[in-house]
């Protein structure tokens, strides 16, 4: 179904199964309504193993498209229009990427994939020159840092400590952009994952909880007052900020009940109120097996939700209009926006 507006299309990064080198990149053309699978493979037939092991994050800066490939320890750099690979940045156990002032900032777990309560390797943020595609500096943060956000000259990094269960991290690292040094760590909650900065100077930070008695939750940190100002009881495993609306999807596993709890919520970041318990209004959320990621078109306000299904077989991509009514779904598209 064609969508005519200024945004040309959307890339979908598919994680693939860990250890199998199955990460792929798809493209949805808004003007034609055509969904094309594995555009990276077609554009780069000579690249061995194609994208590699576990696609984790995707970003566009200038004319380049960056794909963070976690267990392949690299960031693939492509032309954003042709998807031709033009470079590679080697960063161990890399996780998420943000851009500012001609640099890319990438979080890294630094050490191997290993569950260990006494894990000794702290993570870091790599500073990458986007012209030379070289790492020019690194800054140590907490253990297993995940998403990062840049607000008013500071980088805020969500430290998870995810490998150190049950000894999770509970802090956000604050890095001064100018000196690229860690200034302090802010205690928030255990097992942090996502961090989004809104237009009101607020950071919205997600905690995964411990999968037992502490559920996932959303926290609001005021970067201007430098204090934690709110917490909202709302399950979250992925989130997307569009204007003053924070969209949350959750597939939260509990080792107590031995099942998943699902949710599709919206928080108003101006009032801090949860304004919707389910942004899918036509009952078609029952067609989604494992809600995994969410994204919102900034112009049409269409909402995209990925379904990881059983985490092994290819998933699906669902599109809902701004009112939560399903417009279409595409099979065999999986995992991450």
C-alpha cells in the first residue's frame, strides 16, 4: 500500500539466529509499497558471510547507513541509497549507535559473550570519525552498556550488567562530549536497556527487571535538574519516541509464572501519564506472537511492530495506522526495526 510523503522508505535489520551468520537487511519503499528482502546480500554479493552474526542496531548519518552487527564485532558502513558496503568499523561485542558532530558513538560490551556474576571487563563507548571510519577514542563506562542518548553536550549510557546476573548494573553513565570522559554514574534501576531523550530535557530509561520479582519499568530523569523525577509501572522490552509520545512494546518473560506478558502502551512525555494500554485498537494484536520492536513514521504516524514469532523461524512486520487499525502485514520479515 503506497504512502506518499517525504520519507522515502524504511530499512529493517533482521537479527538472525545467534551463531549462524544470518543477519539480513530488508527495505520497504513507501511510495511503491514494495518490500524487498536481503538488499545487503544483493548489493554486496562478494562479501563473505554477508552481514554476519546478530544485527543489533541501525542508523543513518549523512549519506551513510550503519549496521551494528553484535557478535561479528563490527559495524558495517554502507551507502544509504545503494546499500553498497563502503567500510567496516571493528568494535568488539558492539551494541548501539548514535551520531553527533561528525562522529559516531558506539557502545561495546568489550568482552566475550559470557554469563558470569563476576564478569571483570567493563564496557566502553567508541568514538568513530565518520569520514575515516576509524575509532579515534574510547571511554570506559559500566558493565554491558546498551543504548545511548546525546543531550546538551552529554552522552547518557544505559549500563545493563546483563551478563552478570544476578549482580546487574543499575546506573546510567554520563560522558562529557567535549572531553570524552565519564563524569559520573547515575543510579536508576537494575538491568537498564533503552534510553530516549525528549524535547523537555527528560531522559526516558527502561529497566528490564530481573525476570523474577522485579518487573520491567520506565523511569524519567531530568537532565536539567539532574535528578530522577518519575517512574511508571509499564512493561517495556522495546520503545520508540515520536514527539511527546513514547511507544512501548513488551514481551516480558517471568520465571515465576513461566510465561510471557505482552503490552502495547503509550506514555505522554509531557504529562508523564500512560495514555494507552494498547495502541492496537482493532483486536489484531492477537495475531502477533512475540512483539519485539516498535517504530513510528514521523509524518504519517503509522506504527510498525515486528513479531519475532519463536525467535527461530522468520518473523513478521505489522503496520498500523495512527488510530491502531492494522493496514498490512508482511511475512518473513523479522526482529528489529
